[in-house]
């Protein structure tokens, strides 16, 4: 038994929505698809998994090894309902945070999402996308789908989209994408985020899924189920905590390149727990 498993003693059982690899391209539409399109939704393989309380490993986890780590993130910023203020006041704090914990020379923030509890049918990707019509690019529900945000194709493409003038030079050296996930105003008791230890998934666990927007098509990885996956989470994260999540890395030297994660329904959540409010800020880091 690994030292990590010897240290981890508390766990909950919960459902995670994996994807079946049926040989057909998976796609998700953020608009009404053509009636003739053959839909192949992700997240239809619900699996009961054990999710370990990772607090005992807080000081031992690494975004380069497991794919995630938890750090303190003290901030007085409160205006999370004002998009312009978030970009002006909060983005610089995120840049400093990512530089400090990764050693990156340059960090670009390219978007953020505020996630709040929504009706159950709006949080799963196996439902038709028309149920997402009320979403904005900023306000979105928690995602109940095992996924990783970028692929070997969409990672470099995103660099070209965000910093087109510098992309060729930047892509000649290491680039990694990190999401900074943190509670907004109070501790998170419901719909916490869980992560798969990247050391426990294989490359063939990853399945490409197209994200169909009207103006462009993106690509993420969804994941097929494996009993080898070791899930972890940090129950009751406080507002001064932040998860640093690795979602893409150009290096192929054995470090984590992609990391599966998902929100989940925690069976230990008190019935009167406050609804989850969190932010997820996406960054690209250049070394």
C-alpha cells in the first residue's frame, strides 16, 4: 500500500459521471443542434466511487505529480458579481498566486467562471444542451462530469487564440494551464470538487469531446471509468483556500499533463448547508 493510501483514512462514496467510449465522436452543443445531428452525449456511465478526504495530504500534494494542490489564498476581494471588477481587481491576485506556486515567468488569465447551485438537470452533460440556454459565459452551474479541460490539440490552440502575436515563441518552451478554484464568501459544504490523482489514470482513459459553440469548436477530455482511479477532495474548504488544478502541460517528461475532476453530491452535506458559491479562474503559465 502506498504512503498516500496509508495516510488517507476517511472517505465518502458518491456517484461520478464517466463516459462510455462507443467509438463515436462525443460532442456537446451550447446552442440548439441541428435536428439531423446524431448526438452522442458524455457522462452517461454513472459509477459509484470512493472519494478520499485529502486534508491529511495537504502539504504533500503537487500539481506536477497528482495534478492538484491546495494552498492558502488570502484576498479581500468581494465584488464577484461584477465582471469588470473581477478582471481589474482579482485577476492580478490570481497571476501572483500562480507565479508564486509554479515558478512561471509569465501568467495570462484568460477567463473565469462563477459557479452556483443550479437545478440538477443543468449540471450534467448527458442532457440536451438546450437546458443551458440561460447560462452566460461567466455564470454557470457546477459540472457533474468527469473531465479535464484541455487536450493535446486544444491546449496549444488556446495559446494561439489568447496570445496570437507571441504564440509561436511561447509554444517553443513549456506551457501549462492551471485553474484556480476557490470558495467565494464562505466554506463549501455542498457540491465540492473532487480530483483524480493523475498518477492513477492512463492515457487511454481520456476521450476527446468537442464543445460546439456558434463561433468556434473547442475540445476537452472526458474519461472512461477505471477502478484504478484514486479520487480525493477537500471537504469544507474555506474562502481563504484555493485549489491549484493542472489542466494541461506541454511537457512529456512524466509529470502530470491532464487531471480528471468533477463536482459531486457529497452524502455528508448537512440538509441546511449553504448553497455552493465558487469561482474558477483559468490561466496559462509560461516557463
